[in-house]
């Protein structure tokens, strides 16, 4: 009989395909996206990544994993804080979260995680000790080696630098595949990264451009480079803007991670990415925002089902989460460059920064139809905000029509939202903001989501 086989196929389809429901009626200030599917490792990160790659803001969320089943509820808005009304965007969200090829159109380059447009390029991964002018030296070496930079992302944190740089041969426009030339590029860049005072090893690797999501890969490079370790007593004593607490809830076998920090785009992605790459599984969680603050709470275990087992591990989780939050929140002024691309453009621009005492703390390099569209975060060499007269001089030198200082956009104004912790504490003596202890608060959080029953 063929019926059992067909039945099994039906069961497999139901278990593997996510069910996505998008609701614009239930909330006055956000579009509610519900995702139900079989639980698999990395499912939460995939969902958050897809939403953030569409430049959507996750204002509130609930995460629950019951046995083999997984349920997420996200309250999302666009970059201006408005509900989503574009039918094409809503359809795209539904198809993407439902498991279809999320970004299959060859003409679609609208999200920063897409590696489809990087085919035919050679990808370089760089990590090492950061220093003033380093990026200028890197781009100068690539220019001298006849490498044309098409795309690049650069992060700096805690004295370390990580970068993904996508290049092609300047003359032919082809990827660089000759083994001797690849080796020469790696050696030259490694020498630049090492410099004269590198306290750790510098790494330069040529990899396939069809790798993982670019932002996640930068997190992984920084994590492997142990950027979460403070390198001086001064840095060790300075407090992070991200408040992270980790405690064990022994009765239920969970470790509870609480995050309280300034809200910003892609914050949830950075936190979930860090937990996932540290090989923790998020079983339940709540996410909330209040004005410019974000509050997140996750109930996690190791992949083998055990909670955090030592004080050293607890401290490491706190350090890694703080680092994961801080990497993208680089200090500095934002400069945007838009001009026709040419050989050595990046080397010339970053040399101008260096000669005027500016350090690049973060960069995103893109090239579209022969046009360079680049964004830089810059500080003075002392790490402080640069003098505006210096910025004006740099703009004048590069060209007012090409380089512009961009003012920071204020976060979308929200009505005063109730955070998950405030919801849990209602009737218990007033609103609760910040990191609180466990006990009754955890129980109320779980009961409010129906999680105690599901975990029994």
C-alpha cells in the first residue's frame, strides 16, 4: 500500500514548512508576524535575520519552543516606525519566512546579507590589531596588487579589526584564482595587519564568496579573535553601555539571559547571533522596547540540554554578549561617499582621512553600476569625536558633491510601550525597568506566555 508513504510525506511537509501569518489588525502601531514550524537549530536566527535584512525594526517579540514545535511572534515596523502596508513586502516576508528562496531575484540587492550578487568575486577575510591608518594601508596594498574592491565591510572593537573584502582583477574584471597571486595577496595583507606592534597573530584568508551571512561572519571573526577580552586595565574598568545579566533557574533547567541597552537597528540579530554561535539554544524569550531602550530576556540551554555550569562560563557569556552588542555600535561621525568608482579610490579617500588625523571605526563599501556608495564611521586618533573643522577640511578636499556628513536620525517615536518585565510586574509595586532578579518575576513571565505548562 502506498498510503503510509504518502501520509509520511504529508507529515514531513507539515513539520518542515513554516506557517507564517501576518496581521495588521491586532496592533495599532506595528505589524504582527507569527511563525510556526518544527523546531530546528538556528530557526530563530534565520527569522530575525530575514526581518532585519529587510530593514525592519522588531519592536516587541515572544519566542516559545514546545517540544519539537517552534513559535515566534514579532511586532515589526519599517524604518520610520510605521506599520507595513506594501503588499509586495508583506508577500515577500511570508514567502521568505515560509521557507521559500527568500531573495531569488537576480535583480534584488536590497539587503545586506545577500551573497548572490558577489558571484565572480574573490573574498578576503582579515583580522588583526587595529591602529590609526590601518585601513588606508590595506586599500593601498590592494590597489598596488591590481585588486579592485567591489564590496567590503569593516568592524572594529576593543582594539581589534575584522573585515570582509570582495575584490576582482582590475584589468579583466575576473575573480582572482591564480594560487601564486592569491598567496602573494595573503602575505602582503598579513604583513600590513601585523605591523610592528601586533600583540596577537594577524590573519588573512581567501575564501569562497558564497559564505554565510556577512554580518554573522563578522561576528564569528571577531569572536574567534577573542575581541570580547579587554586588553588593558583601563578598558576592563570601563563599564559597557549594554547591561547583561545571566542567572540559572535550577528548577526548570534554564539559564536566563537578560539584556538592557539602548535600542538600535539589528540589535536583536546581534544578540541572537552571539548566542547561536556560542552554541546555545534559545527555548523561550521576550523582547520589548520603551522609547530608546531595549529589553530582552532569553531562556537558554546548551545543545545537550544543560544550563550554564560555572561562574567562568557565566562571565564569558556576559562578555561575549556585550561585545556582540558593541561591535556594530561604533563611535564616530558618519560620512557618506558617492562618486564614480575608479582605481585606487578607496586608497585615496582613506589616505586623506589618515593625513587629517581621522580613524575609521566602521565601513561599508558598495559599488553599483560603476558608482561607489560608501559609508564610514570616523573618530580622531584618540578615539574621540573629531573637530568639525577637520571634517570640513576633508570634505573640501574630497569634494562637497561627493562626501557628506550625515546627521544621526532620531529613532522612531513610540508610544510608551510596556516592556516584558513591566508586563510581568504589573500589580507588584509599579513599573520595572532594568535588570531584575529571578524568582516570582521569571514565573510570571513564563505564565504570561503559557511557557511553564509547555515545558513541564
